[in-house]
């Protein structure tokens, strides 16, 4: 199984397929070879979306979004200036 996944991975790389697609395709082929059936294709989306339901995983993109909003509105510069006034350089 490892040999076939490695051959598919290297073949796709040589053909010039982007690395993200190459890893994804090789991973799907590996999962299919492990389960040898259709139950993987019905189980994989359930596991994927149940993993997305974690609070900490959902908090990371929202934290990044909040930082971007703060940068666009200029709040971060005012916060840094305020921190410099409080504690100095």
C-alpha cells in the first residue's frame, strides 16, 4: 500500500500537479486502499465535519479575523501607542 501511494505521489509531482492536490489525491488513494471499500467515502465527511465542531478550532479563524479588522480600522496602532505611554519604550 505504501509503495502505491508513494508512486502516485511522485507521479503527480513529476506531472506538475500542485503539491496540495498531490497530497490530497495520494491521501484519498491511501484511505481507499486501507479500507478497500465504500465505507471510507461515507465515513470521511462525518469525521471531517465532526472535527470542525471543536470550539478551539473555530476560535482561531475568528481571532485572526478580529486582528485583521483591528488593523484595517487603526485600533492596533492606538493600542500600541497606549501601551507605550503606560510602560514606556
